[in-house]
């Protein structure tokens, strides 16, 4: 039986490490280290947990209460510390790491209580048998719970809640952890007086309350996601409507110009025939400008991006903003139209608002090696600098959308200019 106990302890270490790695890898991972560093990272974490446990109790060097508190702190804060070192640095992801640490504690306590309940029901007399059963149940609950959490995160949670909202989610699991831990500590005193039934009923009630809480949370997140998608589709449709409305207006204007083209050509011919070269040149330039205004510029082969660029550049020029555009042969066919709207409409709206009247706006898009890169620069008005948080408008949605395609975004601000750089890896064919 002793060898089985040792095997299960090693299994618990392996399961805990694998589950933590699984969760951290699915939580907005942005850092990749060599495998040896990850092995060392998890070994140090488990060694700290083992030390806190080994030094606890009657034969240990520290009181049981202090040892239990140390174990709790190692589990809760160990996950975000490992996340910050080897996986990600964003505050929202680290809050989720802390939430997962609370989940680990609840799962461990759940495995212990389940083993206690089965031991009483099956009348186990061996302490080793009870310990082995507890380890087995903890491993089972860890694997199932982690898989459910990663699925839930990937499908519903990512990018839907702010850091403060995620932090507020910790309140109920934190209270549940305190409550279940307290019940576990006092169960030895009251178990013989009141039996296992009352303890089991309390634990089940707390777990059901948490399940119902996350059920309601999932519906809230789904509702918010649908609202965001509806708003994006409405915005995309508005862009298309304004684009085709502008095309129709230019078409009607072009018919008028074509109708009068014979008269224009006759006027140019008469000017040159009368040796009025300068006047003829000015007339030709005016005529060219009139025809050029009626033409629709094609910046890229991607229809949706072309619509966005034409619409936003028209808005900028209407405000007196000087716009320079340079778009190379860039392939964006793998990006959904709604995501293109989220990225470029948000960034250009921010740039136009910040640049203001008589400002400057520069747009560059191209392919460089295995990446698609973009750069949007805009001047900043003096009064615009005083608007706190303006440059954050929509940038969170842009960043989350880019991450879907493994892209990145960097921003830089000076006294006179704001700059956004985008980088998207090429689609693997």
C-alpha cells in the first residue's frame, strides 16, 4: 500500500502541474520560454507547496494554522506568479490566474471532503486507504474542472469582461473557499455529534450556489457578446450604406459631366487655338480635378477594407485633415469582415477625432516577410491632449480582435503625434 501512496503523490504533483500549464497556456498566452524553464518554474512552485505542508502539524516546525495559511497563499498566488513569469503580463489574465488558484483550492478541498464522505460510508479503517482515495479524487476533479474552465474561457469569457468585473467574480468563490475550509477544520469536532449528512448538505449547497452563479455569468457574457456583435454588424452595414450612397451620388454627377464633356472639350480647343496656353492649362487641370473627385479610389483588393478607407478618408478630408495613404499588395482574405471593421474603423475614428480640424493623418499597410504590418499616425490637438483616456477608445476591442489572428498592437504618443503599429502573421497555406 505504501508504494501506491507514493505513486499517487507523484501523480498528484504531475496532475497539478499539467492542469496549471493547461490553464495558463489558454489564458491569453504571450510569452514562450524554453521547456527547461517551465520545468524549473513548476518544480519551484510545487516545492514551496510541499515545504509548507511538510512543516505543518504536531511534528512540524510551524503551527498547523500558519502552515495551512502558507499552503493557501502558495496555491492562490503561485498561479499568477507563474503566469507573469512564463505566460503573460496583462492584468486581466493575471486576475484570471488568481481565480484559477481559488478554483484549485476549492477542488482540493472538494476531493478531501469527498474522500471523507466515502470513508465514512464505506467504513474505511486504514488511513493510507483514505489518503490514496483523497489524492485520486483530487486528481480527477482537477482534470475535469480544468478542462471545463479552459473551454468556458475560450468560448465565452475572453475579452468580454473588464479587469474589475473579473476581480468581482472572485468574491463568491473566495467566500466559498473560506466557508469550506472552515467546515473542514471543525468537522473533526462536530462529525461525531451531527454526522456526515449535515456537513455534506452544506458543501453541496455551496457548490450548487457557485454552479448557479457561473451559469448566470455565462448568460450575461453571452448576452454581452451578442450585443457587441450586433453593434458591429450595424456599424458594418452603415459603412456599406454610406459607401454605396456616395457611389450613387458620384455616378449622377459623372453623368452630368459626361453630358457637358463636348462643351468642355470645345472650350479647351478654342483656348489653345487662340494661343491662350496658360488659360487652357488651367482649364484642363480644373477638368482633371473634377473628374478625379468623381472617381472611386481603390486602395486594396479587399472590398471591406476599401470601403472603410474610402469612408474614413472622406470624413477626414471633410474636416480639413491632410491624409496620406500608402497601401501595398496586402492579403487580408483570412480576416473576417466584421473583424476588419473592428480594427480599422475603430483606429481611424480615434485618429480622425484626435487630429481635429486641419490635422494630419497617415495610413500605411504592407507585407514585410511573413507579416502584414500597418501604421496609423495622427496629429494631436492641444485641447485633445487634455481628454483623459481618449486614445483608449476602442483599443481594447482592437487588441482582442488582433489576438484572434495572433497579431499584436503597439501604441506610442508624443506631444504632437499618436501612433499605432499593427503586426499580423501571414496566413499559413
